[in-house]
C-alpha cells in the first residue's frame, strides 16, 4: 500500500476544499512529478504543468486561469522547509482538482516485468482511465515488479513507465499507442536516435536490456520477464541513461 503524506481535493470554481476524490475512472487528466530534497525541487516541473494544461484543453476541461489555480493550490500545500522524497500527483476534471503526495519507492535492480493483456484507453494521453491497471499494480511490490501492457502480441508500456529496448547499442521504442511521458521526452533529447518499431512479445529475446523510464521509477533496469524466460544480459545502457538522469536531478532548481 502507498504511504500518503497528503490527499486533498478542491472545487475548481472557487478553490474551496472538498472531500478528497482520487478521480480515477473519471473524464480527466493527471500528471505525476517527483518532489525531493529540502528546500524541495520538482523534477521537470514546468514541462509537467505545461503538459497537464495542454491535456486538459484536449479533454475540454480547461479554463482560462487553470495554471494560476494549480500554482495557488501547490503553494498552499507544499512546505518549502520540509525534506521530500515523494510523488506529487495532480488530477483534473471539469469541476475538481485533486493533489496527493505519496512516498516514492526506489526500484531495485532485480525488477521483474509481468506481461498482461491490457491496454489503456486513449493511451496517447495521460488520462484517468487507470482502474484496471491499478488493480494489477495493487497486487505487486512495486519496488520489485511492474506490469507490461500488451495488446495483439505487442508490448507498449508498463503500468507506471515508458519502455526502451536495447540491442547492439541501438535504442528501440514502440511506434505508437502509448503515452510519451516527460521523462521519455527528456531522454529522447539526450539519445542520438530512438528507433520506433513494433515490439512483439516474441521478439523480446533479441534485446540485451529493457529499461523503464518515468517520474515514479526514474530509470530502472528490468532483470527478468518470467513469461518469456527473458533475462537481462547487460547494464551498459542503463548506466548511460542513469548518468543523464542524475545530471538532471543535480541541475534542477528549487521549487518556489
């Protein structure tokens, strides 16, 4: 079970606090950011907020001053004197904004990927249709496991992260039908080329490394995919990505 430091909901029309709603399953969007250190930093904060607002416009739940209202709520709830290592989630519907802070769990190097026949609704967007995924994740120890979302014998992403596949020093990613997160876009700016191709479940044996990237797990190397008897053959590219990620962490400015 996740350990929550804070869970609050507000009415968007007047920013008055209301009974907390996680909003899972509703028509809306969300973003998850890593908040850490004291005074706190939020990794890729501006990009997350911009992406959240753009997504809200796509889902027709935005309003003219939504950014200002989000920032007001964050200012009210983030303690600039507290040391954090948490995941900050902001969820939006037409009427409600919910925020939560839960303890960030660092993934271990013996991470196992469990394949499930499941695909998110409108996966190109970070929408709130996550109930089926959460059912699967609730059964796992998330520091050691994640679920690989598969459809038509292809793998697209995990329940928490984007996926990169490494073969002969080249980086591969699914073509489409998955959400390209902020962390994914960060690494795309650092890697010379990501080759887009269909990643079939049966082709996993071709790859030396499978790497998860996302706000929750940061950079994580998959050790095994048990259903396909896949085992990690290298940590070489994981270490390259980890170096880029640590640089972003160190260069992140203090939240205010």
